[in-house]
C-alpha cells in the first residue's frame, strides 16, 4: 500500500445527486492532488493543494469543488455531474509539489 | 460523427525476457522524470525516478535511461515476470513559471507478459 487511501472505491450517482470523494494520506506530505483518469487518456490534473492552500485549478468545471481541511485530508465534492464525468478519480500526495507523487487506489465514478 | 479513441502502445514479451518501454517527453525544460506502473483496478505505483542531471539510474530489475538531446526516456525491465503486466506511464516535471512543479503524464504503454 502507498499510504494514500480513498473512499468510496466505487460510486454510482445520478446527475442531480450530491456526493463527496474522500482522500487521506498517512505519509506526512505537504501537497495533495486530484486527478481524473478516463479510458485511454493520460491522467488529467484537476487540483493541487500545497500546505492546505489551493495552488492549481486546472480549468475544472465548478460542479467539482475541492476541499482541503488539513494536510492529511482532501475531499472532492460533486454536484450536478454529467455522464462524461464518469471516470477513475485519483488522489495523490507528495512531500512537496514537484516531487514524486504517491497515488491512492482511486474512486471509480459512474454518472447515470 | 464517430470519435476516434486513443490506442495505447502495447508491448508483449515472454516471461524471462527483458522489456524496454519508451517515452517521448515534450518539454526540454523538464528537470525530473518518473516512471509509474498501473495495474488493473489500482492507482499508479511509483517505480523509479531520474533527475535531468543524470542519464541513467538503476533500481531493482529496472533501469531508466534519459536522453535529453532527443527528449527520450526509457524504462528497461530485466527478466520480466507475469506480475509486471500493467500499464506503464512516464511523467515529466516542469515548473512552467510557477513556484511549484507539476507532473505531466504520458498516455501509457500496455505491457503484457506471457508465461
């Protein structure tokens, strides 16, 4: 295991639902990330937090809302998603931005 | 109209063979490179990294080679085993004028090892 956990592992939601993805890292890292992984596409960086401050918002639609209450926890709040948002959502952490990132197992999201 | 999907490069080898996975990176200013392995149903797993001031680095059964002249990175896996079957990603780190670095990932190569 990498020391990064994500819950839930699988999520099915309707377009009008509101749900949240949770990530926790047990590595003492200062930076945390959200990525989207769609089939046959490179990993897409969504958000970067460094010392609990958002330093990157990579043109992500507002229906995705991140939250970083402390350096160990990261959330991704979801509301009024679209079917094309179905993907694997990966959380990662690193000691500092720009260093090697360690990934969680991901949440497989299906939007109906 | 019909959308065209992206087809990942594939590499099939026999157990015991050596494997070489290649990656072309995009930015000559990138200063740090990482190889990841992603098995089905799992997140990417760190394999090995290399900084731009090096051209070779070895780990356990793996070697990364960096050719900055042609912006090429390769991962060599010695004595490939069925458990090595996975998608392999390279990633490059470039600050891009920001105060922090960020990783840009390649599309990945599917490695299949036949017993």
